[in-house]
């Protein structure tokens, strides 16, 4: 009898222990409300892991994570690299802790479905949204975000441009901007680096020339092959080439841009941009004549946009053009007595003749009004 009671007691203790263990595993405890009834309450969760806790393992050399897809990822972290990053000790808002970007990553780590390093990056980069909501949202609306949704996993995400633990100020030095874009867009970068803009930036450290983001935007980069981008591209060039102060530093006239807007090409493109920006137009924009990433100085002897090769440039759109076709265009600068004396004198004649003719007509109209008024009064 005594043995039977002891067995029942042990069975009850075992069942109670099993129940309590289940309650802890689902994060639930029991408490009493004001009437004495038991109610479920959220169990106290363990605190987030401290940096010291994480770095016990992650500072050890040769820490490698073998993913199920066969790739290996080094998970050794240099605390000095982390401290010198923008999220480190120099941050005005205080240094981020490991758990700020990796919440709930106590050991053993939670399982992941990522089979490759890229899948892991795509799984983890959404944590940037916690602090950088605006930039994250704009990136989702960009051409990169569009490609990601289409299954092109190579499209850039936050860590591809900014890094992971070693994030630095993205535009210091300024060359870093284009060097970053060049990691994915290598062929385009090689064209850019030998252009008049790229050479000035990368070789001369000139702060005035455009980098990739000055023309394409930062997080909200749009598809540059779209019709909308094409008809609005003169506005991109105008950012610098319609700036009198900036162009004055390099003895470049802003009339280059003004003359484009007043000629047939520019006025037509401007009309399309205002009335039907999504309708295709074959009228030339700046980069049709000057190139895109390979823009050269007009006196460099390159293949486009210089007088010696102007006919070749025109024939890209006007295949039947002869030498007289390109010679009829005086360029982006106003006619002068030295460069085009006939056109210059004709313009001057019109500038004098038109006001004189209008003045004479106005005088005749006024005199006729006075004459009729006198006749009626007499």
C-alpha cells in the first residue's frame, strides 16, 4: 500500500514537471488575477545577448559557417573594424550592439532556411529597415528592387553597397561612390573612368564632376533605359550645365544647354516631357551626341560631338545626311562676327529692324486713333 502511494506521488510529480516544462517552452506562465483565478501571462524572455557574449565565439579565428548549399561563410568578426564603422563608437546616436541587427541570436542560433551566402544576405538585409525605413522603402521602388522581385537575386541590396560590419560614410572620399557602383557595373565603370567626368573625379579628385548617383539617384534609382528617363535626361545634364556659377569655374558657357532647348531637338523633347513623357520620341537628347558614360571633352579628338566627326554623329539618326547637313549647324554657341559673320550681321539687323518696324506701326496706329477722335469731336 505504501509503495503504491509512493508510486502515485512520483507519477504526479512527473506529470506536474512535464506540464511546467511545456508551459515554459511556449513562453507562458500562470498567475492569479484579483479574484484568485489563474490567468495566462507572457513568460519573461531571456535578455538579448550582449556584445561580449557574441564575441566570445565570433572573435576566434577561422570561424566558418558551412551552409547546406555547399558554400562557406566566415563569421569571424574584428571588433576594431566594427568600432570604426559608422555604427561604431563614432556614431552620434551611440554604437549599435550585435543584437540590434541580429535580435534573438543567442547560442544555439535559430535555424535558417538559407542554403547559400546570397540567400542569407537577402534574408538578413531587411534588418536595415529597423533604422532606415525611408531608404529601405525607396530602394524597394528602385530598379534594384524591381529586379529582386523578378527573381534576379544579383540585384544590389543594402549590404552590397554599404557593407556589413565595416560600413563607412558612403561619400568619403567622394570617389567611393563610383567605385562602389563599379563592383557590379564593371564594364560601365571602365567607360566612366576614362571619360571627362570620371578622369576628373578619380585622377584629379575634382569635387564638381558628377558621380554615378548624381545622374541616377541614390536609393530610388530608376531604369535608365525607359522612355521617361530618356526624355528627362536633359534635366539631369542641366543640373551642372545650366549652373552659371559652376560652369564659370571651367569657362564653359551655359548657353550650351540654353541653345539645345531652343533648337528643334530640344524643344520637341521638352514638349514630350511635359505632355507625354511615356511616349517614345526619336529626337536627340544630350547623350545621343555626347555619349553616356564615355563622355569626352569636345576638344579631345574623340569619336563624338566634335566638329571633325559631327557628320558621323548626325548620321546615327539621319543616315542620308551629307557634309552640308552638319555644316549648317553652327553649334551650341551664339554666332559671332568672327565665327559666322553673315549670320551675326543678319541677327543684328533683325534686332534693330524689328523694334523700328513695330515702333513705326505703333506710331501710325496712335496717330490714326488721335485723328479719328478729333474728327468725331469736331
